[in-house]
């Protein structure tokens, strides 16, 4: 995986990756589509929302063709203009640029739906929960997403930040496990017995976003459930010291 460029890193820090993920989850849920943010190399910047099983199934059987199709879209992304693309299997995709300091930083990639006159049979649409939209509704979705991302195009003077990154302040074992600051916060609340809903309220994020972060932690550590996460970290003396240090202002449930 290629390293993120400085511009997209600054954009994520400015916007807030958790806020971006929450917006993405909500947008995907409202429209019944899949959505993910990509850098200009096509690498994911967020965890995909409502990933479509139909696309996953097609990619397994037609990996080369799907990769060639995505490569064409990736090259077109470099132009910095929103566009619509229908893949060879009938799935419609929207690609919307995100600018920062008036420079192209990333792209929002929407998929998992099709046009009303799509060649995809109705029984497959029902089986794989594929949303169907008219071209007019698709254009409306494209314009809305484009307008919202343009609001994030801020002209800022950016200086090099010499302060330690928050991730560097985490317990040693968590740094070794490549746990992010947000993942640490979720683990901390898991160890206190919070539910997904309570964690979402505490961190001001959506419950689906909490679930996504927990799934990420499980995959990263090759664990099977939230209890294994708690067992892994609860007994760490350094972790417990960190818990105590961060508990000020926390109220009992």
C-alpha cells in the first residue's frame, strides 16, 4: 500500500477522520448505496460503508476486468471533476473530488446502485439489495455530494507541527498493535463495559461507526469478538494507568 501524501493527510486532520466516516455512513444509509473515500492512488482513506455483495461476488469471478475498469476510473479521477461511470456489469458509480487548499486531495466513490433501465435482472437486484435510481436522481445525488465536499475546500496556511502525535502517547502495546487514537478511545470504553450505543453517545459518533471501528480492531488483531479485545488490554498495567488518567469528567452509566 502506498503512503498517503502530505496534502491528503492534512485534509483528513482538518476535516476529522471520524467525522468524515460518520458522514459517509449516514450518506450511504440514506441513499442505500456504498461509499468510500479514496486517495488519488485509489487507496482507501475510510472504511467502506454498505459494501455491495453483488460487486464483491462479481469481483471474485472477474477480478482482472474489474481491476481494469477501476484503473480507468482512477486515471479519470486525476482530472479533478465529478463523473458518473457504469461498469461492464451494470453497476453505476459516482466519483466526486475533494479539494483542500484548492488542490485535489481525495475522491468520494459511490457505488452499489443501478439505473432503472439496467441490464441487471430484477431477481438479482432483490437478492443483492441493489438500489435503483433514475438518471435524474443520480445527478441530484452527484450534485449534493459535490456541493458538500466543496465546503471542505479551505484555504489555510499550514505549518509543520512539531508536537508529538497523539498516537505516540498511547500505551506501548497499543502502539505495537498499530491501534489508532480513536480505536484506543473505543477500547478504553469497552474495558469499562460500555455498549456500542453508549460509546457512540460518549464519543459523539454514530453507532454504525462504532461497530465499524470494532470490526477494524478485531481484523487488525485477528480476534473473534469484543470480549477478546477486553481480555487483551484490560490487564495491562499501563493501560489501566491510562484509563485512570483519562477518567476525569466521565460519569457512571
